[in-house]
């Protein structure tokens, strides 16, 4: 399972390390500021501040990226000419070529390929 999803595992590990480092360094800054102002240090205040600042950063960065990914995915699967066409179009072209090259065996070869590589 690790090999199949290795990119996701590595990305998740990097994310975990970076978010942990951000929150730990943020804790040090929070404690320093609280002492400078003579205010008691409360964990809940820190958690709310860090959660708010983290969400503000994510809103600016990840929501725009997420929007672009969703739009690109929709256009790609909708067969937008800018994305190079769909897989179905390419498959039909290959089937047509196969029928021209081997008219008597084409249907059997196509059926064998469909059995070997089923569609999701």
C-alpha cells in the first residue's frame, strides 16, 4: 500500500512536519508576546489564534489552487479542445485502425483488450 500511494504518504509526512513546526514556532512567539504585554498564557487562546491564522493562509493559497484544479479537471473530462481531447475519442480511433488492419480479428482483439484492461 505504501508503494502505490507513496506520493500521498510523502506529501502527508511533509505536511505534518511543516504544520507541526509552524504551530511549535507559533507557540514560542505567542508566549513571548503574552509575556511582553503582561498577560497570562492560555492554550485555548493560542489554539484559536493559530487556527485562524492557518485558515487565513490556506484560504489565500489553497482555495485558489483548489479552484484551478477543479476547473481544469472539469474541462479535461468535458473534452475541452485545450486539453487534447478525451480518452474515448482516442480509443475509437484506435479501434477503427485495428478494424482496417485486421478486419476479421479486430472484434476479438478489442474484446480481449477490454477484458485485460477493464474500464473503471
